[in-house]
C-alpha cells in the first residue's frame, strides 16, 4: 500500500512539473512574447553599436593626436584665414561683391 502511494505521488508531481514546463514554453513561443524578445534584442544591439561607435571615435581622436604630435602638426593655429576668393577677384576688378539676384527656385518635376 505504501509503495502504491509513493508511486502515485511521484507520478502526480511529475505530471504537475511537466504541465508547468510545457505551459511556460508555450507562453515563451507566443507571438507577443516573441515580439517583445526581438525588440529587447534589437535595443541591446543598438546599445552595443552605439558603445562601439563611441569607442571608435575616442580611439580615432587619440590616434589623430598621436599622429599630429609625431608629424609636428600641433603647433599654434594660423591667426587669420586667407580672404575669400570672390573678394580677391572682385577687388582686382575694382568692384564690390554682388549678391545673387533672382534665385527663386521651384521644386517642379519637368521630366514628364
């Protein structure tokens, strides 16, 4: 009698365990759960890509500074930029630069 009770209890516990395991797996494979899992994976991948890009930028700036030091390009910057080309040409011609006139453009598709 004790042996039958033991096996009955063991079978009932195994049935409850298997039922809960199957129900959890069914919930994990539902379309809503799969969509949430995919969205979470996409967000994680986006964060990893962003971290990678930030690391690349930081290392690129460090390497650029190293190369600048090695080539001697880290000296003082030029005090003034050269004049714009159109002003040099206009000064040679003796005239002041003129603003563009009638520059109204429309976004029409005339390929038809």
